[in-house]
């Protein structure tokens, strides 16, 4: 249960009610991660703008790669909420629940392409040891796999974003919906 007060859709009015309605129209449903920010409606809008940009916007990274990173970071942080939501999104691409489950347990146990494996490794290193990123530990490896500086930027933003969201979800006690993250527009 959330550790702070949350305004439910039926109790929302004004700007918050409009934000909730817009999210339901665009995303198919209202997620708990949005409701947890209900006391600061503008934060929901800014959060969604950034999320949509890095996860759905034009990028050299494929959509499944971004979802794969989301699941890898969230599993590393033991964030069940984000694992369920983004595992469902990744399942939409991979069409293989056991592969998504294995990604959450150990991405090295999968038969990923060298690029996808390196992207997972990078996201998890950014999560576990961000101080090593300043030493350019991955720059050459990522470029050797064909990633441009823009792709490296996007990968870093995805990994960083999920570390932020995982901490918000875990810190505020956001619980997985009964539907386990299914039914959203991917």
C-alpha cells in the first residue's frame, strides 16, 4: 500500500481529473505510478513527457531494446512493479514469457545478440556501479557494436530513468495492479 496519500480517479477534479482522463485515453489505463504523483499533478505530465520521449520517441535503439533495459534495471533493483509492467511490454515484442522471465533472473543465461547482451550489461552496470561510467568503461565496447553517440545517450537515459522510477515506486510503496501491468497501449 502506498506510503503517502493518493487521489483516486473518482476523487480527482480540475487539472488532475483532466490528466487522468488524458492518460486513460492515450495509454489505455491509469497506472499506479501515475496516481502516486497525484499530489503534484504537473509532475505526472512532465514524467509522462520524458517517459514517452525516451521509450516511444525516435531513437537508434529499438523499442524492444529499451523495454529490455527497463526490465534489466528493474530486476536489478528488485522493483516488481516495473518488472511486471515492462515485462508485459517486452512480452509484446518477444512473444515468449520464459525469455522475459530469464531476463529478470540472469540476462547472461539468454541467447541474446552481442549488442543486446552489451546493452543489458551497460544498463545493469549503470545501476550497480554508476561511478565507473565516468571512466568511459563502455564507450568503446558500445561503439564497436555499432552504437552511435546518440544511441549511447538514449541507452543512458533509459537506464537512468528506470533507476529513478524504481526508487520512486519502491520508496513510496507503489503496488502492482491486479492485472500485473497488462492492458496498456504499447
